[in-house]
């Protein structure tokens, strides 16, 4: 009877999970950075193809392959961002960083722009937004970050945890 | 935490004056949010928790919890079958 009475005000009561299912708690924004940098790299490769003096067939083949890879990497940026935004960022995390939703949405839009066209600026913007997201994520976890150039082309600065 | 607590049970918590292994606490876990677990041990300022169910997430996977994240001690459960006191194991 008391349970019935309380359940009528269930929406006023905080919920605590007693059954953890499989949340492993393993979230890492470095995967987002890896895919963002890879997307930019694919854009650079595609933009450089004209200068390579390839045959018509070889050129078409390279465009097809690198475009497919650009598509895949940009989608992975969006996928990994959605996981961290949707599964990890909640409660106190969002109170500390209320801009998380808008930033996640900007990454979605930037990822799509990289897929839809071929402009280096789109790739640079994607990396910049992901760096911002990465910094926000690590701050939520109480981990300090540093910015360092990635040791491979396109050699852009990336935010990484200072572990 | 089954069979001690089942989905839909309500628990009454109080602010703990001290942390005692064997009792059930509500924790604001950094990755999992608000969870209810039984305190296994305290080491310095870190607490180790586990679930009552053998299939629960192990203390290794839960990780050590900063004691400042413990929000309350669960003292009573209000279930569809009635009220029960949550005892120390």
C-alpha cells in the first residue's frame, strides 16, 4: 500500500540504479580525435590527386577509394561523439558544461559537411570542434589535457589527455 | 542488487555519519551516475563496492569510489510486498 502511494509521486523521486547491466565506463575521446584527423587526411589526399599524373582509370579508382574512406571516417566521428554525448555526458557533467549538446550537434553537422563535399576548411573545422569536445570530455572526467601535433600527416594539433 | 532490491523498489536513505562495510549506500558514480551498492571496504579516501547479485558488476569494474561521492546510507526499502529494513551483511 505504501509502495502504491509513493509510486504516484515517482517523478519527484531520484532514480538510482541497482542493476548496472554492462556499462563498462570505458569512454575515451581519443577515438574521436583519431577519426577526425583521419577524415582531414582523406580530404588532403583527395585534393592532391590531380597533381599525381594518374591515368584516368587510376584517378577514378583513387577517388572512389579515398572518398569511401572519408565517408567512413567522418561517420565514425559522429558515431563516437554520439556515444560519449548520449551515454556518458549526464547529470553533473552537463551542469558543468551546458554547451555539450550544442557542441555535439555542431560535430554532427561538421561531419556531414565533410562527407558531402571536398573542402579542407570543413576538415579543419571538424578537427577543431572535436578538440573542443575532447577537452570538455576530459574535464568532465577530471583529467588534465594538453595540445600536441599529431605525429603523422596532416600533423594538426590535437587535444589529448595528459596521462 | 537483486534479491535485496528489485526494480521499482523505493529506498529511504539517510546522510551517513560514518561509512561501515556491509551496509548499502547510494553513490554518485563518476561514470555510472546514481547507483546503489553494498560497501565492501574503505581504503584511505576510496571505497570499494559490490552488488548482492552474483551477476553484478564486479568491484574491479566499478572501480574505487571517492568517499565524497557517497550520498546516503540506505536504511529501508519500500517494496510492493511491504517494507523491510536493509541490514548489514
